[in-house]
C-alpha cells in the first residue's frame, strides 16, 4: 500500500488498515488494529468511563508514544458523551507518523471529527476544544522520553505539566526495537513522578517476564507511597509476587497485577539484596528463553501416523 516519509499504510489480516514504520520495521497495533487494541487495552481495562464519571476536576492522562494518535483519539471518542475535563499529555520523539496518518485518515478510519483539532495540534503542539460536555486540553512534548523523565523527576511540582497523571497509556515500540523505553530506571523515574495521594494506572501490551519483573521492582522502590495498578495485555498463568501483588484474572482474559501495600518484615537496603539480583535476573531471562525455545519446538513439531 501507500508509502511515504518513512511510513507505510498496511492492511492487517482482519482487513483493518494500520501504519508501519519502515525504519523500525514495526507495525502500529499489528494484531487487531488501532481502535480495537486501544479500546481493549486502555479504555476497557482502565475503566476510563467509570473513573471519569466518578472523578471531580481535571483528569490527567499521559500518552507515552503518541505514534499515529490512535490511542489518544480512541480514549477521547470513548468518553466524549461524559461531562468531564481531560488533560491529555502526549510524548514522542517525532510527529511524522501522525502527519502521515492524517493524510490517510479515510483509510485508517479513526480520525472522524478530530481532523481540525489535529491540524492545530501539529502546528502548535497544543489543542484546546470542547466536544459536547467534554472539555479537552491536549499538549505534545517532542523529544526523548527517558531523558526528559530523568531530568524532570524532581521538578514535577514546578513544571508546566501541572498535576501528575491518573492514567498512563504506555505504547512504546517493542523492547527489541526500543530498549531504552523498557528499563528499570525509566519506570522508577516514572513512578516517582506520580502523586502519592492519588492512584494511577499504567497498561502496556507486553507479556515479557523480564518486563513484569522490571515494573514490579520499579514500584517496589516507592510502594509505601503509591497505589498502582499494572496491567499486562497477555494471558500467561496467574503470578503472585509475595511482597507486592495480588493477582487476578479479569473477564476480558487479561492478567491484572494489583499492587497493594508492601508487607516486608523490614525495609531492605540495596546493599542487602544487590548480590542476589544478578542471579534472579539471569534466572528470569533463562526461563524466558526456555519458553521461547519450547514454543519453537512445538511450532515445528508434527505427528505422523503410519497405517499398517
């Protein structure tokens, strides 16, 4: 399909169109398409409509990985009939995929009614508008998110971002293509930016074991001050991490890791556990590689029946 400025319009197996980055060799929302993925992963799992109906004042959402804006627009459209004030803060290192997608709005199918707002958003990196009773203030921060986060983690109270987020749409490219977006320092800095008096939810699409461990380690550093929900859009067996989580399976078939309160017998200093961490991480990586190897064997396996 059409290709320009490093991006290509592609048709998925279900017939839905999406955007592919040629430089990164990655397709946005490659399984079920932009809208279906955003609805399942962000709107439904975050219970955004329910939370907005019960929320007073401004509801801040961080959109980490703006891409072609499918996640952001799906969230806005799903809540447009509610009386609410949404502040949407998008982050990305480029606006090119959005510019490309807007040129192919008819094929992609999720821009309807937002084209003029997005033209302003592209020009000014900001758009403020009303959609019925919904009030939207949408801003964009261009640049390297890990670097920005590292430089800003102690400045949130004085920054122009204002209130800390109540929800984070985390949609970076995969760890294989963009490893800097999936590190322990990044998630630690991210959670340190949150308001300890207000809950926040962060969903992401990866089912990687090492990612789940990284997320839990990041939260464990400040768990006494936060109540965070971590959601993984996959269906591995339920996992319970003794010191931090209770695990449950929701009706949509996704695992939800609910972080409660830390109940360790005492506060552990890094010096007490640092010698054990390399072994733990190595074991996790080994198990993950073993799982992939077993999957590969199963995929290649076949059964032959010889009739006598």
